[in-house]
C-alpha cells in the first residue's frame, strides 16, 4: 500500500509540473482551465502548494 501511495504522490507532482510547463508555453487546453482555473489560480492554489512540499537536496 505504501508503494501505491508513493506512486500517486509522484503522479500528482508530475501532473502539476507538466501543467506549469504548459501554462508557461501557453499550450494549456480547456481541460486545464476547467480543472485548475486560469493561470493565476493555478499558480496561487496548486503550484505554490506543490512546490512548498518539494524536498530540497
């Protein structure tokens, strides 16, 4: 169960980072806008929280 949970977390963080790349390149589609909201909402609510939880090496 622990490995499954780690896989879910990794998938979530990869999805957030991919969305950040797509928003930066202005390649986001309607699905991103429906799920995350606009670019400002995405950065404020999703990206900020995900990057705050990143491990620093």
